[in-house]
């Protein structure tokens, strides 16, 4: 297994640890959220990162790492919602085993996509600034909002799920740089 793949797995490890601790506290209350609300929650997280990057400080005692973790987890929540909504699942509370299967299936799909793109782009992400990941996430969010406003219809572009996957991967790259390569 390559370095990037191992680092991806470590990041998903600490993101999933937080995700499942929150599940123990709240269950799957987020199932009530419509996809547009999840997109807006992702926007809030990315906008806070950008604001901190531009101001150089924050007044809330959470660094940008926690926001990138939230982007990974809300991105996966978005993918879960799209999947369950596609199947017309109206169940609010998901069993832990079901949720684990969904979470790790989407995390693994994001990893596969990242590895495929990493092959083609030659790990260009390693030379990028963290602020560029923030900007790319914000751009993907604006695209996602436009697709949602168009009721999911696109002419040539990928759908909402592709944007969620890209946001997850950009957040993972940021977390690798922030937490594993200090």
C-alpha cells in the first residue's frame, strides 16, 4: 500500500471515530436534513475555514482541522442521503451496522476515486496550498447549489454526488497536510 493510500486511511480513521461518537450522542438526526441543507452545512464549514485563513485567527477554540473533518463527514452524510433518498427510504434512525456499511462504502469509493485521479495527476495535490483546497471546496459547493437549484439536471456536468466525492478528497488532502505531515 502506498503512502497516500495509508494517509487516506488514517484520515478516514479519525474522521470516522468522530462520526461514530456523534452517532452515539445524536443517532442519525441528520436524516431529517434535505440534501440542500447538507450542502449549506458544508458551505458554512468551508466558509469558516476561508475566513480563518484570511483573518489569520479565530475566536472559537476549534482550528480548521475540525472543519475539514466536518467536511469529510458531511460529504459522506450527503452521499448517504442521496442514496437513501434515491431508494425512498424514510427511516430517520439507522442501525449502527447499516450506518457503518454506508459510511465505509462511500469512504472507500472516495478513496478509489482519489487513487485513480492521483494516478493521472501524479500527486499534484502535494504541491498545492491548503487555501487552494478551501477554494476548490467552495467552488464545488457553488456548483452543487446550482445543480440543486436546477433540480439535479445537468447538461454536461457531473452530478451532486461527484461534487461531494471531490469535496471529501480535498478535505482529506488538507488533513494529511495539517495532521500527518507537520
